[in-house]
C-alpha cells in the first residue's frame, strides 16, 4: 500500500482541531507507531493508522502529544511556543517556523 505523504513538517506550528491547543511538530512518523492498547485507549476519534502521525510539543504545557494528521491544521499566524524542550530541540524561531538544532554525534 502506498504511504500517504505528510502534509506538515518538523518545525511547523499547528493547531489541534479537536482539543484546540497549538504546538510545534518535532518529529513525523509515516504511519502510526504506537501500540494497539494506546490507540484503543487514547485515539478515541479512531484516526487512520496508515497516514502520518506527528510528535508535538504543546504550547504553555510540559507534555508532548502524538497526533494523527487528520486532527491537525496549520495556523494562520504562527507564534513562538512556550515549552521546556523547545530550546533543546530547536535552534531558533524565524517568525514562521522553528529550525532544528544540529545534532552532535
């Protein structure tokens, strides 16, 4: 089966359609990578598992979320995200998106 191409990118500010929060994407999975148990307990809207899922730092919170593509939308006016890990993952915010820090190996 052909994988669905991700609409959103790492560093992009997004809005969660169901829960109303904004956040920044810090990783993308081409398909759902969680457990069946997590999906059954948490993904109550039963989004497709064979489409992209995103790891998101939630603005003005300390947690991260794992969100199906269908539950996200882009924001018209991107803003800086307040999250304790934002500076650890990203190097800067250019007014539109975040840039990933260079990883040292």
